[in-house]
């Protein structure tokens, strides 16, 4: 992503794989590629990719008569047009940014988020709300059929989608006037909405067109972002690798299947070592929390609830004894 035009190529930079469908003049017909805590490719398939390509070709066939409806497919101008201009990335990668791109010195997509956030920290302007990017349609109550890419598979009870009258089987045609070719297109629309918004969705139900209006407010953009590669650059940092024990190993230690049990495997943090944490310790309680979490989920919870310089009270199992420790957060 060293020299990619960030004003043109705006998408969820934590994706495993993404595609753009564009006119040679730069007009974007649509995006493809989605990811969530369900898995790297849980929302993608060859079938939905083919559908997205066909829909993009239909938009191209009607271009430029439909150009006005595609205007929102391109976002506002970003603060920095390329990764080379992001101050925190300039500091982090230094000469690497100026060398010809190779496997050893490439800038990954998620590094863009890293650079933006580190720069915001440097400027004392970091806003936690900036973490909630590219929300899934599930966040507003629509589960999308993976192979179709634009058909509602299920409407979640008591959700904005349910209140608006959307139903399973509805085929989504536009959202706020933008033609939809994939689930990624839906995420693009949701990403650019304010927290409180009205969302108009045009659907076809049994071949007949309908328009539904969803009222969105509150925390609808928030979800489990522990899967995101850029999550690790968010402060504070525990800097301990501790994967979750299997249910069988928990039972051997006398722990319930749904108990917190993370085995410390690697401690790059000198502060954590000095606080007494050792490899092999089983973390069983964190600030009173004992519910099962993955290593990533624990780190996200810490990042959302603590600040750099805070201390984290934990309990560990060591040789069948519980030991209380207080770990500094970086």
C-alpha cells in the first residue's frame, strides 16, 4: 500500500482480501470483500464474487446515465493521500518507505489504520469511536446470504431492520440511493453514516420494489473487533501472549469450561516480568472478570477500558496455587 491513492482506494484495511470494480475514469461501481469475528472468509464465496462482478457489469453498461447514483461510492478526501505521508508511518518505517517494494519491506493494509491511530495519539486526538469501522449488516439486524451477497437470509428480532419491516428473502437493491453489488457495499454505506441516522433501503420482495427506512442510533456500530490486525496498535498494550486453554486442559486444572484460562507463553514486556508474571502462568481472573475470553478478546477489553500507564490486577494459577499480580500497561 506504499503508493496507493488513499482518496481512491478507501475500504476496510483490515481485510484479508478486497476488490474494486471501477470505470477507467475512476468512478467506483462497487467493492467486494468482508470479514468479521466469524472468520477471514466467512462472508465471501466464489458465487457472491461472480454475482458482484455481474452487477458491476450491469452498472457499467448503464454508465454514464447512472453516474449520479455512484457519486457516494467514493469517500471524502483523506488527510493523507498515501501511506508515505502519514507521520507515524514515516517514523516507524523510515527508509523502508522509500525503497522499492518487496516482500521484505511492503506496507500492509492494516498499517494504514496503525499510522492513523499512532499519529492521533501523538497529537493527543485519539477518539475511541474511530475504532468502529465498516460495521456488518448484522449490526442493524440483517444477516446476508453469503452466496448471493445482497439477499437477506435472516432478520434479527427487535433490531432496526425488524422494526423497519425487512424480511428474509428481501433482495437489497440500493442503500441511501447507492446501488448495492455486495455485502462490502452495504458496509461502505454503514461506515459513512453518523451514529444517529435514517437509512433508506430499496429492496425487491417477490419481484416487487419496496422502500424501508431504518432508524439508527446508540451503539449500533460497535461489535467484536478482536479479529482485526490493527487492533494490536491500539493503546494500552499488555504485551503478553497467552492463548486460551482447551476445555480438556481446563477440566484437568479443575476449571469450568466457560472459565477464563489463558496460558502465558511469551512475555516481551519487561514491566510484566518485573511484576512477577512468568511463562506457564494460567491467567484465571482479570480485574474481577472470570468469564472465558480468547487472548485477542482480553486484549481488546483492556484497550477499551484502560489507559496507558494504568495497572491491571490479575490472578494466575501457578503450581495449583492462585497468585495475585498487578501488571503495568504500556
